[in-house]
C-alpha cells in the first residue's frame, strides 16, 4: 500500500496512537498509519470536520462502529479502538500489509481462474460473518480488498452504510463506485446481504478481466448500465463465468447466498489448481448422457432397420425387399418379401429384422440371419484344398510308377 508523508494540517497523535504516514483519503476522511505504545500498527481513519458536525451522521456512525465490533472472522480487518465523542470521530483497525486487489490487477493484469476463485471463496466466507453480525458492507470493491500474506482482507466496514455513499442521497447524484454498486442501491431501494453479493461478483469479474464488467464512462452512464444492461464477461474464464453472472443478476432474489458462493468457489479453486475440468450441473450431465445413449440408437434404427421411420422406411424398404428378396432369399419368398416392404412402416406388434449382438451396424444378413462367409477365409480354404489334392495325386502317381 502506498504511503505518503504527513501534511502540515495532519494531526500527529490521535487518542493513544502516534501517526506516521498517510495511507489514503476518501469521502469520509483520511486514513493514517499509526502505532500504539506497544508498537502495534493500525490503520486509523479520522472523520472529515464537516461530517463531524452532522449529528445524524454521528448517530449512524456510532451504530456502525457498534456493529463492526461484533464482526468475527479472519477475513476482516479487526476493529481495535474508536472514539465517537471526539471533536472529529475516529476509529482504528488492524493494519493489513499488502497491496489492494485494485493495485495488484493494475500492475499484473487479470488473475488466473484458480487465484480469482480462491480470493472469492475467502471473501464470501468473510461476508458470511459480516452479515451474521447485522452489517452490510455496501461498498465492496477492489480497492477495499487488501491482499495480505495470510489471505485477502475486507476493509472499510460500515463506511458506505454510515455515509450513505452507495445510495442516491441527492437527486441525480450517486456517491460511491458506480461500477460496483448493485441495482437496488442505484434505485435507492433497501439493501440486503444480496447487495454485497452483487458487488463481490463485479469485483471478481474485475480481478479476472482487469476491467469492470460494465465498462467505462461517466457515473450516470455506469449507473444506467448497472440497472438496465447485462454485464460483459467475455474475458472471464469459463469456470467462473456462470457463477459471476449469477451474482450480477438484477433481481437480488436471483443471486446466490454468500454461503453457496463460498462453497462453489472453493470447489472451482480446487479443480483449477489441479487442472481438472469444471464439473457440469446435474441437468447438463443428464442431457449429455441422453445425447450419448439415445441418439446413436435412433440413428441405428433409422439407417439399418428396414421399414422403420416415416421417410427412410418408405424409400429403403422396397429397395431391400425387391432386390434383396430375389438375390438373397429362396425361390417362392421374393413376392412375399416385396409385398411386406412395399407396405411401408410396420405397426403394432410386428417386428422388423434386427442385427444380432456383436454384428456391425449396417452389415447385410442372409436369409438365415447369418453373416456371409469371409471371402479371404474362403480363398485360404480353397488354396489348402488344392495343395492337398496335388500332393495326394503326386503320391498316387509315384506309387504306380514304382509298381510298374
């Protein structure tokens, strides 16, 4: 994470923490790198002066800090301390070393499918704990995800909720990250845990493609696309595309839960790491098996059984009945065979001739149902017969010569 020197107007001490560097600034305030007397490093955010004078904001901020204290889980930056009554309220969370997901993708490009799935599984598991604590992040995006050596960490809990940054707070104005907001946030509707699922889907798409699934443009254009247009996932690996598309559903009810998302992403991460093919849903597997078993049988029936099928039976039946009946069947049966084949498809309980087990589809049968003899075998037998006959004849001639 990039650090900057403290400015002249920046405080040097906040509460029991000494400030060392600037980590960044946002719509809510400035984030500093600080440490306590024991040397524990923290990320400390100080609220802007104008927001500090807003009593409604203070009340909402206090509720969010209280909720953040209840969050348990290794995928979050733990809340260390806070002062809600200070002239400028502040809170400190555990400092997480490592770049943000946004910076990593900006430097290295889109991540591999296995890495995206692994990060997504950890984040969705962390969101399960967040939602159980009664908190909805509402501003999940690549810059709010830090890639620490121990795994990804979600930061800035409750900030979007406290400031109203991810809702339409003024007519025609949206505050937040338009490419990662859920449609219900843009419309000003109530947010739910499904709101974070949408943002996580957009974040994972960004991690895979190194681009937003809703492209680029002004805030108004981006918000319109989120509400009315489908996401573009052309660069997302096939293993992840269906799941990410489900996360980006317009209707919150159509999105998977964080628990379902975590389980599915863990499965994908394991398969991608081992280089295994992606498992298909049960419905797709059943359809594939149906194609592999039923369709060859249908082709065999239409092609090789005379008199079957409304089209091929009428064309091939007479040909095999008239020509094959005279050539292959005995005297007196040609007329019966021709009349049966020219009658068209058989119906009811009548059954056409079938190939015996082990025979090649399409092989012609004799009148007895047996396959014709192998010509090569016939030639070999004829050769042996001729040789044996010559040897016997020579032997008889030699015997007669000796007697004479």
